C-alpha cells in the first residue's frame, strides 16, 4: 500500500491529488493559486468534507510544493514523507521526444526544459516542480505524463501543415495537440461502456471546457485532433479564438498598431472566444442565463456549437464513420443544452440524445436515444487517475 501524488503545475498555479494505491482512493486534493502574484490562495480538501484555506504570499513553485507537503503533514493526511511512493506530473509539451509517459531522469528533464519554447507558460513550471520533488523526496520516482504523447500516433498527413517541409525538419513546426491524457482516459471508459475492445472502435471525444479540443480516435489511437502547434487552434473556446486566418493576424496588427506579435497572440489567447464575441463573459453558464436578452451572448454560444459540429462532421468523414461520440470536461459534462443541440445538429449521422437521459451533470451515462445508430456518451474525465496509473505502470 502506497500513496501517489498527481501534480499539475501551471504558470501561476499548483494543483494536486493524493491517491492511495493500488485502491485508487482519493485521499486529498487541492490547489495553490496566484503563485508569484501575491495573496496566493492555498486550499485543500480532505477527510469527510473538511477544507483548509489560507491566503499567503507564495513566491514560486518550489515554495508552493514545500507548503503543500507541509500541509499534508500538519493536516495528518500523511504521517511522514515516506508514505509517498510516487509523483506523477502533467507536462504540456512532449514534442516528438515522448510518445508515452516516462520515468524522469536527468536526460528526460533536460528535454522537458528544452521543449519550453512549445509551451513557455507551462513546461518551465513543470520542470521546476519535478526538480523540487527530486530535492525534497530524493528516493521517490517522478513520472512525466505528457498532454501531447497520445497524439503522436497521428498520421503525417494529419499533423503536417501546408508550409515548407523544411520548417518541420528544422523547427518542429507541426500539429501536436493537447488534452491527450483526458482523451485517452475517456476513450478507455467508452470502450468499457460499449463492452467492445478499444482497438475495434471509431470514437470522437469532445473535451470541451474553458480549453477545448476534439479528437478522432481510430483503433485505440489518436488519428486527428483539433488543437495544433499550440492549444490556440481548433474550436472557439472560453478566451481563445480557435482557428483563424493567419492573414487576419497581420491585418489586425496593422489596424491596432500592434508591433509585438506576442501582444496579438495574447489577444487571441486571452481576450477572444466566448468572452470576445459576447463582450460579457468567458463562462458558458453566464452566457446561458442572459442569451435570450443578449444577442452577442446568444451568438457566442451558437458559434461554439457550430465549431463543434464542424469538427465532428469532419472527423466522421476522416474516420469513415463513428461508433460513439463522447462528451467530457467542464462544458461537456455539465452543459445540458450544449450536448442536446450538438447532437440534434448531427442527427443525420444517426446521432440522437434522449432529453431525459441527458438531464444530468457530471455522471457517467449513455445518453443515446433508443434508435440511435451512433452512441452518445457522457464520461467525466479523470486525468489525475491516468497520471497515477502511469506512475504505477512505469515504477512497477
């Protein structure tokens, strides 16, 4: 019996869950937010509905990890550090180096740091987190689980861009995708729900939340995915534009007198999508409440649905049919009208959602109508559990 930590270090956050293994029971979960920004919030859920919260300055991720581990002791969630037998880290960019999760050694860690140009807000923080755990818990194995590794099975015809081939050879300019751990988890659960081998299925998984990506899965492997070189591409998201004509970028830079390309990328990443179109909110729940009297909020929701339908239709054509579509992540798990409207617009493919079955949030369920020839499944994602399973797989 051991305890494994699943850690997700963002640019200014540290999220974690502690699992008992091999039972996979969640012992605690928590987050430290606003790292390096002052007034950092430390919150930990544990025991029977208990919660610890504190506001303090946390200067960097190393200090955040010390605080987290100290609180696990002081709250008596663990009796000593010796109880921790493994640490799994979500890492955004694995490039073409990592086709699977990996037991971290110095070579792997150096590659993670070298890949920071592909995910500058994430990989440096994730590498720092790994180094900190190596320092504090020197005898505990660390495993890196990459957002991109699941998508390394895409055929070249799907991951290449129509740009000079040498840019791929010299700079790695290609589609990498994201959310791979989530897509991998729900695909496995879909196979179990359908009682069929994953290798025999054609699936389209919709990880739709603040960040959103859609993946076509063929024979158990990622065949195509909506996010691209970075998570900016694909469908419209909470604050990201999704797919956009590259020439529009330079056009807007001239009109807005923007000299630094990073300022334009910042607009497309943080001020576009739902919040940009609606001029009201990036939260789909807020838009749903006001859409009847707010035309821009209504338009934003309609565009979101439209982009999902386009990608699903495209992937059905690429796969040559589909056995099931899967909704997951914040919007996918909780927005009942979005699921219904997407399914209704795809009804000509044999997709149908039963309105009574669909009247639920965050519970694993087959939502399909009796006469649907394509199953529609609701499967809450569990990326942390996948991380823990990879730790167990690679350390045993």
